[in-house]
């Protein structure tokens, strides 16, 4: 009897999945679909095998699909990501895990409403939409709503539509997960909704009115006002599938934090001068720059790393993407401040960096003589050029899978360039020739060759040693901005990295763990 009941429940769940899929017409995949798959992929790569053969194969395959990404062929990019992830995991060629990965890549999930009041929520609508042009794969055995130990199967209830899940008992305030229970892959969280203690519409309207009243005073820093508005939009506004901040934000945490931020700003304080990982806005030269900011515990001053992402990325790439978010873990471990702004504005004018650092120092207690730049691809080009144009503000720059040089007077700070041997976008020999030409002019540049790596996945492999190299640089003697009165200039940190490492290629440096 128990077996029969379980079989009936499983059949109902499968019928629910089929009904949901049939109810929604396929839609073209977008940046949000690819972003979700990419974040999952980077975590799998970070935890995967490190042997040279595997690294080489995975890098070649991943770099091959970047053309599909930039050409907008997201369906092909998603399909290949799932296949490469399966290869990395050792899935059998015709095994169930392959089909399940294909299913996850080929479907978009949503819980609606995304934000609600816990005591008033009596039902959720579950949406599962097929993505156009992709293999449907193998459906999950069940779809579940889950909060802690409590789970509810997504099945037809009381004659309502298949996508509506009625709640006999309300969930508590917090996150509610939509889980795809796969036979081979296990439970996979595919969407989330968030429940507040009170009505989000009324709460959002109240907080927005307070923010606008604060802005009308005219005496609050523009960066603070812009941050409050942007964080309010993330919590209560429409979900923007084109921006990763919306994918990564926790609306309930933002809704809980905003009142404190508004109170601090109202009292003349700096609500974003606090330790931890924060998404905010920094206004520089009239432009609102979305920034991920990490500040360690303590009073500082801290060494600062400004990290520039590659083309197609955004301010969240280094904190959640490259290496599965390796840079944030490094910052916590080393006790350094890290900020990740959008790259393109900094490539337009070096004045953006100058003004950005001035604004940042209002909230981040960093040592102006210990500012290092870190960049990947387009971000590497930007970091290299900024180091030559603002030598008084930078004490070192690391360029990963990209490089450009501006002939100067020879006063540029030291740069370290990581070139991946398998890189198809910045071909190894051509980029190496540019680096060698710059060195021949007397530029202080160290070249590191990374074997078995390609254009993007190399970032996660070299981040540890790249940051340690920056931390070992001598303080910038010509820094024009003085540190905070309570924060003397710091001396170089002892990271185990030589301050003047040999300027020779290293055929296989390997990451510092």
C-alpha cells in the first residue's frame, strides 16, 4: 500500500511538471538564463578536477562557446555549458544526469509573487517555461516548495490550475525555495520567493517616501541617495532580467536593512561605511556606478584592490562569477578591501578613477598608498592603462588574459601579466610580443605564462597569487591623497611573495591555495 501511494504521488508530480511545461509557450533564452547557468558552471569548475588534461579540455570547450554568447546565441551557449559541466562531473554519455542537466539548462523557473507578506500568502504560482530551440531533457521526479524542513509538493490542488500551489498553513517570513528533485542530481534549487512580515507594497511605498524626502533636503551625499534608491528598487521594484544584481539580491534582507540606512543618512551618517559585502552606488563625475564593495572588520586603513571585469560582465563578476566568487573569499581571508565597479566608464577617462577613489574614501578606510588594480580581458586592458595614466594613485596592477600599454615616462607602477596559453581572444604569442615590447622600453612588467588554461577560467586559477603579488608591492610614494587622520599609511604585507620576482615566464605557476 505504501509503495502504491508513493507511486501515485510521483505520478501526480510528474503530471504537474508536464502540465506546467505545456502551459507556457517556449521563450527565447536571455542573459538571466545564461547568468544562472554560468554561476552554476563556475562553482562546478572551482570544485572540479585540476589535472592538466581536464583543465585543458574544459577551457577549450568553454572558450569555444563565448562566440555564441557575444553573438546572442544563448540557446547554443546554454546547451554547451550543460554538456561541459556534465563532462567535468564525469556523467555517463547516456546516463540520467546528462538529461537532467539538459532539462535545467532548457527551462526557466519562477515563483510568483516573488515578494509577499508571510501572514497573507495562501498560494504560490509556479512557472516552468521551456526555452526555445533547446532539448527538453529529462524532467525532475518532483517539484517542491521548501522552507527549512517543511516541503510541499507542487501538484494539482482543489481543481485549480496546475501551476497554483495552495497553502494550508502559511510559510514563515524568509525565503521559500522552488526545488527540482532530480533522480541523478538530487535536489536543485531553481527559484526563490521572499516573504516579509508585512505587506511589501505598503512597506515599499513608505520607505520610498522617506528616501525621496531625504533627497529633497539637498544636504545628503548624492552617492548615498543614489544607493538608497537603487537598493529600494532591488527590493521592491520589477525584476530586471538583464542585470545580475536582481538575480543575486535578497529582497527581504534589503527591506530589513533599508530603514537603518535611511535613519543613518537622516542623522548625517554614512550608511555604507560598514564592514561586509555590500551592493551600492558610487556617483562619480555625474555617473551612477553600481559597485560591489567588501570591507573587512576593523578600523583600517586597508589595502584596496579595484577589480575590473571583462566584456559582457558587470560589477558582480568577481564576487560571484570568476572562480565561483573566489575574490570575495580571498578578501575575507587576507583582510583587504575590494571594490568591483563596471569597467567601461573607467576606460573612457582616467579622471573617473581619481573621482571614484575620492568618493570611495568617504566610506571605505583604505590606504591611498596601497591601491592595486586587477583586471580580466577588457578589465586587464583598463587596469594596465590606468596604471600608466595614474601612477600617483596606483601601486601595482595585475592583468589577466589581456594587456595594453601606453608608452610613458617610465614612472608607471609595476604590472604583472598572466597570459593563458590556450587563450583564443588574446592570442598568446601576439599578446606576449606586446608585453615584451613594453619591457624593452623599460617598463616594470612581470610576465607569467599559465599552461592548460584559456581566456576566462584562468581567472579563478590565478586569483590567489595575483592578489598576494599586489599586496607585496611597496607603498606608492607619490600618492596625492592622504589617509584618514586616524589611519597611518600601511607597510607592505608579508604574503610570502617576493617584492621583485624574476621577470621571466613561468610555464606552470599554479594557483596559491
